[in-house]
C-alpha cells in the first residue's frame, strides 16, 4: 500500500462520516417538524372541543363487569361474553 492509497481511503471515510452526520441531522429536523405539526393539530382539535384518545368504556358495561366479577365470574369469561379485551375486563373487575 502506498501513501496515496491510504490517503484516498481516509478521504472516503471522512466523506462517508460527513454524509452520515448530515443525513442524521436532516432526519432529526424532519422528525421535529412532524412532532410540531402533530402537537399543533392536537391543540387545534382540543380548542375546537374534540376529545383526543380512545373513548372510555360505557358506564353500563363497567358496572356490569364489576357486578359479574363480584359474583365470582373470572375477568376472562366476562371479556369473552362482552367482546372486549381481557385486560379491560380485569381493569374494571377490581
């Protein structure tokens, strides 16, 4: 290996590192823009009275889960008959 080849390889590595740093910075800037737009949209929706997130389970269903659990029924069986997730049934079973 002569001096010229080693310098050439070092130059390629330097350029590669610079490109990676540049692309990384661009990705961070784009991710921040997406985050800012999402937050602005959610704030606008909230200001217009729109609720963000998953809707809560109906009160009647929550009461039914608690009643059936108090009667000794297992959350998994309750969930299966109501067509809800077993974790949701367990949450409201107490």
